[in-house]
C-alpha cells in the first residue's frame, strides 16, 4: 500500500467518522427536542387536570349551595303550611265553640 492509497483510506475513514458523529449529534438533538416536547405536554396535561379539578370543585360548591337553598325553601314552605293548618284548626274550633252557644 503506497502513500496515496493510505491518504485516500485515511480521508475516507475521516469522512465516515465525521458522518457518524454528525448523525449522532442529529440524533441527540432530536432526542433532546423530543424530551422537551414531552415535558411541555406533561406540564400542559397537569395544568388541564388542575383546571378540571377546580371546575369540578366549583360545580360541587354550586350544587351544594343550590341544594341548601332548596332545602331551606322547602322547610320554610312546610312551616308556613303548618302555620296555616294550625290557624285553620283554631278558627274551626272557635267557630264550633261559637256555633254551639
């Protein structure tokens, strides 16, 4: 093997080495970008979950407030009806008492 062939082989090996190194760098860059994108996706999913939890808690508190209001209104209506029935009973007793005299 003479010097020209050795230089040619050396040159080809250097180009092969450079090509392999550039492919590795490209792969590392792609992997780094992919990891960054996955981190962003994960953060966005976490934010979406927190937002959904807050929305769910808000709905639950609104439902509880409405439920308490309904119970309060029904209780008030029942007490009013009971009062009306008591007044009717008292009025009927007074009428019966006055009618028997």
